[in-house]
């Protein structure tokens, strides 16, 4: 799929944020861990905030430059894929979330490199860093719950 204009890039990113919000909402519905359910719903709201930011950019609003680079523990890089299901367990939910955030980070990084518009590039790189923060949160949770020393 070729994205040839700022408008097409923004429209594509907006749809991806809608999908991400829906993903986290559905994942939260299947989560028995209360604190993780709340965290997932919080991430759904953040994705909705990303969509709102993209809509503002589409309307011509200028955004602040990207934040500094977020640490990547790469925990999710070494885990087998998990499959979404109605009875997903906590571990698999974390794996799904880590991998989804990694994909979102790559998407925004790739979209940023595909545009010549400096404001849009800055916005996309900022969103990439926000997705990296989400991934780090899931990695830290996974580390605390499943990789801690006995």
C-alpha cells in the first residue's frame, strides 16, 4: 500500500489507532487481573488520544517534537507469539500487547521516514515513542510477573 500524501498517511494512522483502541478494549474484557484490565483500558484511552492528536494534525495544528528515545528491554522479542482468545491468560495477554506495541512503533517509525513534511515526521516520531513507552510498561510487567528470580 503506497501512502503518497500527508493526508493518506494521517488517515492510515488514524485507522490504526482505532484498531489499537479496540484491541486493548477487547483484551481488557477477557482479563481476570483487575490491575491489568485497568491498564489495558488505560492504553485503549491513550490510543484514542493518539487518534485525537492525529485528527488535530490533519486540521493543521502543529505539535511538539518527539520525546527522547524510550528504553527497549526487548523482552517480547524473545517470546513465542500468543493467540487472542476469549479465555486468554495474563502471560499471553502481555505477550500480545508487547508485540502489538512493537508493531505500532515500527509503523510510526516507517511512516515518519516516508514523509517529507517536518511537522508530520515529528508527530509520527512522537507517537512511535509513546508506543515504545507502552511496550516498556508491558515488558516491565512481564519481567516482574514471569521472569523474576525464584
